[in-house]
């Protein structure tokens, strides 16, 4: 069928779409921000994704456009649609992922449980929210945040003055959670949906550190999370992969924290731990092809992120020792310059016993601590 997918953004998510595309004989072309990006192997263009002319020139002869991130402006998405180029997920769905205030409002309208929240425009409104919510709040910038940047716990109404100077912010109750979970699904334009098992995610300093799948002791949450993600995917008409980040509260309720409409860190384990990875599934879904089986191939998969450190470790430098110690662990490098705190790779271990698999995955990732 000679399918060509244009991916906007050259980060690790675009990079990890390349191997399944090669396997399936689907052509992936990437519009990267810079030379030498993570996805440079498939980068046919380098340019600014905020510039409509650049994006149209990149996309004019692809079959479908999809994304490595959610930051492409609505005007640029509209220009693609006007040019007759299929955009998946579409502009209306992406608008929800692009702005946390819009996201909260739309989730509320769909009847999806979310933390108590308010749009806050100034210090006095924040003071009111704090007073109504036990004196603490999580304040978020509506746009552009990632990996905990743009998220702050505040206890004093003056604590968000810098952000309020730039416009309204989202204030949320500080959720006391037992753990964080993520439900990943994929949806085709025709409506077919596939769900991977519910996963548990562990964040350190707002950054995902590790993921265990399936989430231990999921119980009734398994069905609840799947139904919630399906309702969101259908309700917002998401096409491609949708990640729903969840809090499990101490009293056993699920609240939606975040949505991502693209492959997501909580699903990296699927490359080595599921019949169909989130990256292959995303390609299938945006091309409106029948979806693959999302079943896990092992009882337990644990993914541990590798973050760059002060020493600037290049993952392959450490492969001789890491591979020798862990022949059964899968290593993934994003081909990025290592900067402190930056996600530069991940490892995945699979097996039968959760504690043993977690120990192996952590030990393998530990080879890249600098
Ligand atoms: P980002 O867009 O940067 O990933 P998130 O909204 O996902 O930001 O928040 C990052 C992390 O901060 C979450 O994974 C969670 O650990 C914590 N967090 C976010 N919102 C809340 C909240 N309302 N209550 C408690 N913790 C929160």
C-alpha cells in the first residue's frame, strides 16, 4: 500500500516508531527540530514545527501526519487539515491535550473523575482555592509543561506570582494517592480500540522513574481504568495511542491526572513486554489498520528510565559491562546528548516474579548512573 507517515518532532518517541515501521515496510519521515535529533535516522526535514509553511512543505506528500509531542499550534494543524492532509490525532483532540485547563473542563464534561480544580487568575483567587482545599494546592501552567516542569505545590497564595503574571493557571487539590497508574489504549479512526494492561508508574521529582506492568493488585481498578480510558478515547475521538495518567487515592478511587495523545513513557515496556508495542500500534492506528494484540508476553515487565547525569554518560559506552551482567535485559538508548535529569534511555526486564524483575531492571539501569 506504500504508506508514508509524517511525524512532527524528532524526539525519542519518533525514534522508537522507526523499528516497527521498518519491520512493517511503512515509511516514516520525521520533521525534526534540530540536526542530530533522537529520530535523525528518519528525519527528512529539519525545521520549526510552529511555522505552517515549513510543516506543509514537509507534509504535502505523506498519507497521514502524527506527532512526537503535542505542541504543534492549532493554526498549523488547521493549515494541514485545509490542505487535505489527514492529521491523527486530530486538532480537536489535540486541543484537549495541549492545555491543562481545557483538559480538566472536557474530562469533567465527559463525567470522568478528576482532582478538584479551578482556573485561577490572581493571588486572591489562589488564596480562596487554598482556603477551600486544606491550605495546599498543586499549581500548573496550562501549557508547555512536561516531566514536572510547570507543576508546583503551593501553600501560600504568593507562591505562584511568577506564573500568574503570565496568565491564568490551573489549581488542583493536592491528591493523597496510594500510587500512580497509567492506562494506555489505542484507537483507530473507525473506532476500534485496544487496551494494554493497566500499569503502575513511579514518579521521582515529577519525572517518571519506573513502570511495572501489569500493575500489581489491580483488582477492580483494571476494568475501571480501561472503561475510563475507552470513554475518553471515544469521547474525544482520539486516534492513535492515548495515555491516561491516573491517581489511585488512598480510599481506592481513580482520578485522571493527565492525558497524552501519543506513545508515552508509561508504555515503553510494551516494546519488549507486549505482543504489539505502543509504537507499532500507533502506526497501525493512525493508518486506520486493524490493531495488534496488546497482550503482555510475560507475567511482569519492569521498565526503568535512564536519566542523564553530571558525567554525561553515553549509554553504549557502558554496554560491555551492562550486557555482561544482564544478558536477559533489553537496553534502549535515545541517541541524545546526556544532560542532568534528561531521559536518555530505558531498560526493560521481564519475568515471572515482580520483585525479582524489578531488582534486575534497577540493577541494569544502575550501570548508567554517573
Ligand atoms: P507533567 O505534565 O509535567 O507530567 P503532571 O500534571 O503529570 O505534569 O504532574 C507531574 C507529577 O506531579 C505527577 O505525576 C504527580 O506525581 C504529581 N502531581 C501532579 N498533580 C498532582 C496533584 N493534584 N496532587 C498530587 N500530586 C500531583
